[in-house]
């Protein structure tokens, strides 16, 4: 009872319980005597009791029960009074023990009651669920993956509830992380562009595709290309996507004037083309560059040989659908440094986003002042110093973990993996691919695709909510951990989320924390909503990644490395290693599972300098971005 987690949760039926409570063997025999109508008479026992053989007794009752009726009644009455007098202490002890256990059960109920958790956290419409054993099936028909491990996790969380949580969960494990400091905005003795004439070659137009984070990468790549070609950059445009359905432009998300001023010493940035070039048909002039004209992660030589001649001839080059079209190595030192300056210093969210973002973070933490450099960089001066109206100082601050669960239908469909939904799931995802990813299907027809089993084994599948829950439980995060969930609608809905919310009911989203009126200005603007997730994840005490290929996860983890000062841990599961661990889910013991999970995460947190070809946005620990003290 004291180790089952929530009193509402199901009791473990297979548990062997010692129900004797110290009662002696002859006392159990005495208790057994009460169950029958007749006292045991016949064979003499150690306690002075008598018992007849059952056959003899039955025969005697069948032949002439009246012979024994009078004496039997007298004997039974005296015998019961004698037994009651002898065992009165045992009866009182048993009743007291039952009362104590009932009070203990009530105490545990009050501790684990989700309503109390909700009152303590002061959340609105938060989804609260007890720690309970995971059912085998659901109405939606999803197969329950890892049922045995999830049950072990629930038991572990219940046992851990009254133990002191390790502070190491909320700290960077390696002190070397604090020796790296931001310095991409510092003036370098190698700078040669300051004071040079502008617009030597022409103007660069950018139309970036994708969502918020893909566009952010495109913008900083465009800044680097403009500097490389000594051109003027026009404020980038954002393409409308049928997937993201967001008409937001650069000025709706980022501060244009701040962006231009921050980069003025390296790149000339203007808001519009000069009037004499606005009417130019860039496509007819041959200055329209698409993905087909420029390879992915192209080198500087490609730009100089192919783009610079067009720029000199037509004065304008338009990169349509621009994204990840500039490689990371080899690249000149100053160009790489400029990329870092753009991403970590020049792109500031507009005040509208900063204001709601600060409100979001304050409601998670339950206090309302900037605590770190990350807060100040992302939220500016929009965190008031006066306490919140409903803030109670006695409650103190609340640490929280931000979880980016990249399990939306687009990611699930694109992965080509299977997630336990059977034929219904396969048909649904295939239909989505035919509508949104026709090029993917064409490529798959031309080659032999990997099987879903092979994809999972090689770490190509996004983590499910069940797998994310197991990783957090394996690391030792307690049942009451505050978790901010970033992302859109999770594929599979509440059915898919049930395992995660059962283990961690204190899980909230921006929709839980902000009122409809506060969210109204962001409705139908997915990139602006994603900016709120970016802020909540970047300023969290711990950030947990479930897919290393996600742009949000990459950019947030890089931001935390750059500004975290060695105090912003990020959890990076190795999906290939995790798949190998989970392949033993039917046999592995929980202690062994915990050890393997912790070792995997620990290795991902080691302090490493950016390797050749690695993203400078995700791995800023290098001489171009950060200084080591």
C-alpha cells in the first residue's frame, strides 16, 4: 500500500504478501475454527482442541443428528467464550493494525491526489493522471509498446517518491562546460570588412521555406553568403507552406532594425530593393536560383564560380526556397564567425513574442524575474521585477524540464517507421505521404527501402511518448517533475500520450498555461507559436531531445550551450543505442535498464569541440563562436 504509488492506482496482483502479522500457528487454527458451524472435535491437537474425522462426523450427522444437538450447543457456547477470552489481545492487535493501515492509505491518497498536485502547481486545465499500470489495449486500437517496462517504471517512481532526488539530474555533469564563453559578437583583429565600400557586387534576395527553425538557419546562411560575395542582403522573405500554413514574414517574428544594426559592420542589410531593380524579371534574366541549381551544403567555391558571375551581370540574385544550402566546412574564419553572430546575437524576437514568452516561463516557474543570461537574451527587458498578482513567495521557484517530443504526423510519416498501430496506421501514414511527400515515395520506388524493423534498429525512428517516458524514468526524474511539452498535436492523440502522462502527470503545454485571449494573436501563425516553444525550451532547467535531427532541438541545444555558462544541461538520447536497449524490453531488469540509460545520456553530455562538418548552430564550442577560458 505504501509502495504502490497513487492509492487510486491498481494494486499489483502478483505480489506475495505476508499476512500473518506475527500471529502464531495455533492462533491461525483458532481463526479457522470460526469459519465452520461446528467446532473441530475428535483428534487431539497441541492447543487441547479435539476434532472428529470428517467422514465419521458426516456419517453421524446423516444417521442421527438429533443425538448430538443438545450437548453440541452447550459445548459450542462454552468453547467460543473460552476462545474469545484467550485471544482477546490478538483480536485487539489486529483491529489496531487494520486501522493504522487505513490511515496510512488515506495519507498516501492525499499525497498523490492529482487535485493537490494541480493546486500546488497552479495550472489551468492541466492533464493529471495517476501512476498506474498500463492497460493492454485502448479504444483507438494502438498496441501498447513496452508494457512490462512501463509497469516497472511505475513501480520505481512510486518507491522513489519519498526519497531525495539527486541534484545531479538538474546540473551539467562536466565542469569543463563552464569554461566556454560567448564571443561571436566581439571585434576580432582579423576583421577586414569594417569601413569597406558596400554593394560592390549586387543584391541578394532570399525566399526561405520551412518552419521557424528552418527559416532561421536560412537567414544566417544568407548573411554568410552575402558577406562571402560582398553583396547587399535584402531582408529575407518567408514562403507560405501548405504544411505550416503560416503567412508570417521576417518582421512578424524578428526585430528588423536590431538585425540590421547588429550586422552593419559585416554586411549591408536593407529592407527593399532599389526602385530601379524592383521591375527586373530575375527568372528571365537567369538569376533565379533553386535547390536544383545549388547542391545541399554547397562549398564557398560553388558560390563564387556559379553565383558571383550572375550577381555581377544582373545585379540581383534570388534564392528561391533557400535553406540548408551552405556547408559548414571548409569555410573562412570570419564567415563562420558571422554565422554565429547572426544566430546568437542578431535574431531577436519581436516584443509581442517576448512578452508572451516571458509570461509563459513565469507561470511555469512561479516567479517572475530573469534568472540567467538565457532569460535576458531571449526575453530582453520584458520580464517585470514586480511579483505576479497570484504569486505566493512561500512557494518558491519551480524547476522544470522541457521536452521536445517530435512525434507529429509529418515526422512519423516521413520516417517510414511503424509504431504499433497495425494496418490502420499504415494506411493513414501512406495516405499522408502521397499528399505531402510525393518526392519521398518516388525515391523509395527507385531504391530498396529499409524495413521498419531495420529503421528502428539503426536509430532512424523518432522516439514515441512511451520511449521518452522510459528514458526520463530511467534517469531518475520523479513522478512530480514539472514538464513543459513543446510541439504540435502528437500523432495518436491522448491514446498515444497515456503512458507518458501516467508516469508524469505534471505535464503542460502553452495551451495549458496561457489563456485563449493571450494565445489569440498567435492563432494561425505556427511559426510565432513555435517561437514560444523555443523560448520555453531554451530557458528550461533541463532540455530533453527526442530527435537529434529536429531543427528546434538542434537550435535550442546550441543556444543553451552558447549562453548556458555550463548550467543548462541537455539530454540527448542516442536513438540507435536506445533501440538496442529497448529490444530487450521483455527480459531486462529495471536496475540494468537504469544503468544503461544513464550511461547513454552521460556520454551525450560530454564537453566536446565542434567536429569537422558539424552544425555550428548546434555545436558552437569552437574558436569562431566561443572563447575558452
